[in-house]
């Protein structure tokens, strides 16, 4: 981490949530108190390679230098990018660099060496920081060896790459640099020999000779240079001291363990895949004429490269328009303290590799009679504001009227106690001027903030509506509540639905559609993940097409498909949900892409005509055919029971949460938490504020709940007649909304130590030093 002149802390972080690539690093900033988490450079490499931004510094002039490198084969060496000083590139209301558009071709590129023919290599990606330039244009941060000094001559010296930038006085920049290919896949000499060099005045380096050598012993690799001088020697003074987080408003009392999150508009978005949308355009309406997938990931990655929509950035699940946006789902994201993997330690599986809980599903549509109120941009007002637990990982999913994901933020978010964020928590870079939140309905004093710390709202059908609200007269849906976050899991929630409405036809030696859904007695090994029950494997882990119908022209269904029936985190693009709803749901039609006219035929047809398999197999897609499931005649005869609206929503939620399964499930004791999906692995939220003799604390736990008898509050010093080390917990009285207070007989000084556990046994401990 690097302490910036403006008081923020800059750091790199591995962004690998959901289905994103698991080695993509971005550069972020945060305030020292943990608030105001914001992006500087997002990990949006457009080529699907694991090119990350990692290692960063700020020079005397305030400019930020970050490294990009391909982190598999380049041993941490790459190229430098220089960003403008935040003070230079921002306004008072937006204290971080702004960004170019999602359309990567509309961004100014970085010079990254040259191609073999001598032409310059220009690198672009979506949302490039405005005004950024290549500081080392003679080399590159991509996969492969550094360019040769003599074009086309493999025996000429390679120009080398950089790593570990570090600020020095007088705006100089220290660096580790190595001549040569700097890629351990290549044997051309010289091999990596890192040395310490100086980039004078942080000016663009056009060739290695412009570097000033400090130390390069051929017997050693020198790295991680630092100027051993006071901070003020480099930056001309101490860093700015930022104010600590706010703690009081009408919804967040003193020491509240909660925060507020919301946004002004879901219409103003830049989630369109691969950056194909012109800046300022309404997304979901533009695509290249020769792009049959309209910018979205093709059905299979075979022959199409890495599916960048979900692998690299924001995530649109099929085609949709803004009119399809119906609600927002907030997911809690629990840490995984045992990372060993299924059957060897971590006793659960889902495609995210972490436990996800639904904190709430919040309807976004508002109505004034038959009309929808408009926001400042003239769009229907889709603003919201919700109270959520602080110090807890969360993310967002936008939902359609069926409760299926339209897009997902595959990034962790968090709020500190008392923090208010009305920009969705700073998910990633955006180029558009945000809609003013203070001019939306969610900012008004009479707006009923969604309190997700007290109850969980969930979308349902009109018949089950318990909200007593007329918030959705157009889509005929309702809202129900429960008293705790929703957990969706295979054994408890999905298997009973399959048994009730599917197994009667999908079982035996010749199951319907070759899909056996009563096969859980057999546990099957799946690579290093361990063994899984047969039905679950067929639905959620059969990418390799070991069961049932096979894909046309390929040996597997291809990433990001979990099987023929489920696409990871994308219920709208999953055959299973199409069948239970009786229609195709992803915005495409059967005629848009080549597909089999008959399952298992091995022949591709497009718009009624057979097409060449080898030529068109990379455009292969599944069609919706047949009738709704379960078949109406089977329901009418009593062979199976119909699926309810809640059944359909449960299956969609299960897919959109990555198909969770609890491998510690005990059918004899289904309420047992064990060490699987149901385990509470999140520590309680705990905060404290001391004001003279008044001590206020906030405590909250959404999982198993607080163990109040575990509360311990001790002071380093005597407080009046109360001796140091005495547990002060008994003196505190509840002041409501998960806060407690006590006015001591004398002002508190020294160190105050507070700890509390939840009923699972997770402990949170904090210390406060009071002068």
C-alpha cells in the first residue's frame, strides 16, 4: 500500500469474485478509516489474458505510476503507466481520476513496444484512466518476451521490462529493471537479472539507455528499491489528514453498526460487454453488424476466446433493455476461512467459491397512479437506499420481473459503520457523469429506507404479496418478507422441487431428455473438487458433457456453462429455467444462432437451413423447444405436482448464486449447520465511540446472532472507583437499533478493549485509544 499526498491509501487487490478471472489485479484507493473505497485502474484487460495492474507509487508531482504485467510467465515484470495527479484530474465532488468510455476503441491507447513488422503496438481497454500515458513505451506489459532491439533478429538483445516502481526526491522514480526477454518461458539470454535504476524526473523512457544505473550486480537480482528519506523529502510536506467517517444521521445513530448504500439510477449504466457501446449511448441497443452475439458472450467459449463479458468486467446475462430492470438484489459475501476445497476441508461448493446470502431484493419501480416518476435525466426513477450491516462484504445483482439476474457486479464492496454511499459503493470505473442522487426520490426525507438489518424483502407473485404496497402495478408481482437473509442450497431447497415435479419423468433407465434427476445415491468424483451426488453433478458440474445429450462439434459445453442446463450465475441464459417458464428468456430467438434441429443429430441448422458444422460450430447455441416443464398433461394426470412461482424463483436464485451445495448436509438433521454452506463464517460487526465519559457501542450479527453474554469491555485505566480490567458490560443499556451506551463516572482515557462473539463462536475484538 502507498500513502497518497491527499491522505488516501492506494493498493492493488485481486478481483476474482464470481466467474471473473482469478488472477486479475486492479488498483484502488481507500481512506485510512476504511471508507470511500474507489477504483483508480480496473482490471479490464480486453484480451482475456491475466494482465493485472500491480505495484504502484506516487511521485513528487502527485502523478501515479502503476505497473501492468502478465502475471503467469513474466516473473512480475511489465510496463509502467503514468496517471495524472488526482488533483489535476478531478473535481471537488469527485476526488478520483475519471475514466474513458466502455468502448475501448474510443480511449487513447498506450504505446506498448512494436509488432514484428515494426509498427507500434497500441494497447486499449474499457474505462482507461483519462490522461494516462505509457511511461515505458519501448516495452510492454503483456504475455511474451520483451521486444528485440534489432527488428526480427532473435540474437539481438531484448529491451527488457520493469517492476517495483517507487518514488524518490525531486520527482525521480526508482525502479527494478531487467534487460532481456524477462519471460521464463523463453531461453534466450540474458535471463532475468533485476537491477535498481532511476527514471529521471518521472519522464517517459524511450529506450533503456535513458535509465540511470544505481546498482546491478550480475550475481544478484536487486529489487524493491526505496528512497530512505522522510516522506516530506519526496512530497514537500506530510500527507493530508482526512476526517474520520461520519456516524450520525436520521437512519444511523451514534456508533451504529450499519451503513447506507444506494444509487441514483439503474438506467445510466455501462455494463454492456466488451466495451462496444459509444460513450453516452443507452446500453443494450448497439452492437457490431458482424457480431451475431451483439457483444455478449457466445454460448460457448470454444472457438471464441475467453468470454470477456463475465470473465473480465461487468456482466450482462443475455440481451435486455432498461425496461426489463425490475429490482436489485444485495448479496452478502462471507469469508472462507478454510480454503482447502470440497471434501478435504471446505465442506461446500458453488461456482463462486464463497458463501452468498440474499440480504434483500428491492423493487426499483415507483408509481404515481399509472405513471412512473422520472429522475433528473428523464428516465423512470430507479433510485434506492438501503441500510445494511457494516464491515461485511456485499455485491449487487440487477433483476428482471422473474427475479433473474440481468447483470451482476462481480466485485466485493464494503461499508464501514456509519458510512453512506450513494454510488453503489464504487463498484468499478465509469465514464458517465452520475445522475444527482439528491434529486431522486430515494434522497427525499419521506423515502422509506429499506432496512435490511431487520427483515429481508423478496420478490414473489401477487398472490403472496404481504407488502401492502402498490409499487408494481405493471408487472403484477409482489413482495414478501422474512426475518433473516435468505440462504438457497441444493439439498434443502432444490432437491425437494425436483422430487416433487421432475423425478417422475426424469428417472429410470431411459429418463426423459436423457436427464436423470434421481441419481443422488451415487457420488461421483469430479477432479480435485471431490465427490458429488449424481443429480447435482448432471445439473451443475457437467461442463465436460459426460451425461445426456452432447454439444455439437465439441467435447464439452465450454466455459462459462456449468452443464447443458445451467450457465454459471445466469439463470436467464440457462435451459433449465427456459423449460420451467415455457419460453426462451435471454433476449435472443432460436433463429439468431445455429443450433440442432433435433437433439443428438450432430447437425447444425440456422434459420431453417443446414449449415457447415466446422464453419459454424463456434456460433452453436441451444434452442428452446418442446413444452413447459413439468408437462401439463403430467400435472393434470397427477403424475407430478406443478411448479409454483416460488419454486421457479428458488431455482433461479440457486443458479444466480452459483449452484450452492452443502457437503456437510445431514438428512437426519437438516437444520444442522455443520462446516458446509450453512456455517456462519462471518464475524459480528462491532464499533465504539468514546466522547468524554460517554461510551457508545454498536453490535450486530446477521447469521447466528449475537452472544450477548460474551460481551467484554475493559479499560486500561481506572474509571473513577472502577478498577482497570473490570468487565464494564453490565453497565451498558440498549439505546435501540443495535446500539448500547453508558456514561461512566469519569472521562475514559487510555485503551478501551471490546470484544463480542456470535452464537457460532466467531469473535470480533477492537481497541480504542483515548487521549
